[in-house]
C-alpha cells in the first residue's frame, strides 16, 4: 500500500508525542504569568479568556476562538471580557473574515513575551483544551466565572496522583484576581468540588483535596477538620499578614461531618 504525502503527514501528526511538560504544568505556568502580566483588577471572565487566547495563538500571535470555545467558557457573545483585555493593551480584536462561522472571534495578541513560549502549537492547544475541561466541570454554578477560574487554578496546582494540592494562599488569590479574603469566600462556595481545605496560619499555605466524584463520605470530609485545628482556626477566624479572614465555611463543613 502506497501512502500519499498528505496521508503520511496526517500519520505523523497522529503519532506525534508532546514535548516537554504536560498540559497541567503548561496551564499552571500560564496562570502564573498572567497573574503578573494582567492588572490585578482583571476579572475572572477576562482571565479565563486570556488563558485560551495565549495557548491557542498562532506564530503571528493571532488567535481565532470558535463559538464552541466561547460557549464552554460561558461567555457567549459577551463583549466585556474582550474590552477588559483591550483596555489592558493585552490584545485587540480584529475583523472576522468574510464567511467565517457565526460566533467566531479573532484577535491580535499584543504581549510580546508570549513569543518566548517553547511548546509547539499542538501542545499549547492541548493545554488549552485541558484548561477548558477543568473550568467547565459540573460542580460549579454555570454563570459563576470566579468559581470556575478558582477551580481551574486549584486543578493546575494539584498533584494528580494524590488529588491534593498546596500553594501559597496569596499566589492562588493573585492568579484568580482576588484578595485572600475573597478567595476564602470562593473556596467555601466550592464545597461540592472539594473534599476539604485549610490554611496554615504559620506559613500562609493553602492545602486542599479535590473531590474525585460527585459525592464523598462524611468520614473522609471530617479528616480535614481533625488534628491540630489551632493552626487552622482560632475563634472561626484566621489572621494572615494583617488580614482577618473568616473561616466560617470550614466550621460549617466540620459540624456537618460530625
């Protein structure tokens, strides 16, 4: 059987193996970079959009997001996230080519640092697809993009083999465009996605365990509220770097588990 040149190129693409770090690490690095590149007040919708644009851009820093991607992000035709990134001078929208599918948005990225990305485009697109799946899970309210962005950040920082993660509370907050107190409130609302979480006051580290299934036994949840609780909770508040953070959500989950 003779294989044509086009057929052989397709075969090579199918047999190609990603180079370098996996999807999770690429997304984690991108979230960290965007936390520094975008203004601190950039909202969750714009940050989720920026992740997709940065990972899906071509060699000329142009990106074309199909309607399906926008629907998965729960953005639809909302122009506000695009406007927010334009005001930050991070990208500019460009006219869509005549005959393009309805709902397609094209843009030119203006951040020259993105050209230093080493992964090939198929690898970056694979990471973009992973980020889309992690931010589109069924455990968050469909319209709450802050919950979706936080869930993506936690997934990107989680040890996949153990389902647990640890990172500085302030780092996760920055990547989500939140202050620590706001992140605490969001984590409480992610109770259906997390087995448990706590903040170690001495180090400021946030520890969590993701829920592998839709539900988990009360016994496993209670494990997160046993032991040295004095390090996690003092009169239902945690004082971290001069910020008084309410931990009422942890107390409620602990009482429910008992």
